[in-house]
């Protein structure tokens, strides 16, 4: 047995292409699966939905077929009104997101670096964040009227709390050794926050931005329900009032699509920034 069969050499002599192809056949490691596997479930869902609609198992007035919804989108595009509604809604979300995220970043930075401020304001903020979004609507209508300012303020409220909470949590969990290094280099409090604490809390901050953006898209629906005459939320309510389920579902699909696109933008920018700092997510 001594000088005969050596299984180790047989394993090592396998062609590299054979190993790679075996993984590609078995599943999800090639370039195509890694990029498109996330679209598999929605595609299957739409195909099954279309087949059930064609078979008459879904009521057309409640669950119109995907091709019917696509036709509704084409009609809205041809009429020129869809781009206007999309532009209004995106502008509201962007404005509310920027206002809420900036305020949350400033307050979380101050509260995270100053225990007295944190003990003073954090309990109140934690109580306010549990208020449902629709509870703010009558107050903002009373204060700001049925104008863009009330809608943007409501979206900013939705964005504020997750950004604040995640950033504050990230700041409080920064490695104490990093702060000690900052003290060794005699950084003042502002420099310590800007150069040590906030960079270390960056991953948590990015999670907060993505969560806040998601809530911003949710809150824009509530904002556009309260008296808007433009936007995807108005289009959805108009579909409800006129009994057009295809318009309602088309609006929901557009909310999902633009929400995913904006989230993907933050994710890509965040990953690039983290890679520059030697951190990965």
C-alpha cells in the first residue's frame, strides 16, 4: 500500500474550472445568481399572479392582472400625469429626509457626547417616537395648514427617530480605547466627535439612514392623504374613490420601486464609504 495510491494528489489535480462549474450548477455563486437572485421571488410571484388572473381565480375588480396594471401605468405615462405625481412625491421624500436626518444627526451627536444633554432629552424623544404617524396629522394641519410644509414636516418626523436612535446607539457603543486615544492627542470635544466618535459609529448611522428613508416613504403616504392634490399618494386615493384597483396597485408598486431604488443608493454609497475606511458590511 505504501507507494501506490495517493488520494490527496487526485483531489489537488482537479481542474479549477470543474470546481467552479460545480458551484455554479449547484446554486448561487456565479455572477448572474449573485446579482439577480433577489429578483427571483418577485418574478415568480408576478407570473403566478398573472396565471391565476387568467384562470379566473382572482376577481378582476379586486386583483387586476399584472398586465392590466402595466397597461394602466402606460396610460398614465402617455397622459403625462404620472411623471408629475412621481416628481412631487420624490421631492417631498427628499426634502423631509434631509431635514429629519440632519436634525437627528446633530441631536444624536450632542446627546451621545454629552451625558447631561442625553439624560435631559433622550427620555422625551423615546416617548415621542412611539406616537403613531397619523396622530401627527391633525396637529401639523392646525399648525402649518394644507401646504407642502405640513407634508414635509410629517416626513421629517418619520425620518428623525430611526436616524437618531441608531446613531446614538452607535456612539454609545464606540470602543472606549478609541476615545482614550483621542484624549491622548488632546482633541477637544468637537474634534473628538468629528474625528473619532462619528467615524466609529458610521455603520450604525448608515443603518439609521436606511431605516429613516424607509419610514419616510411610509410617512409620505400619510402626508399625501391629508389634502394633497398631487403625488403618488393622491393617485392611490383617487384610484380608491373611482374604484380603479389597477391604479391603487400601480401606485403601491411605484412606492416599492422608488423606495428600493433610493435605499439602494444609500446602501451603495455607504458600502463605498465603509470600504474607504477599511470596514465592510
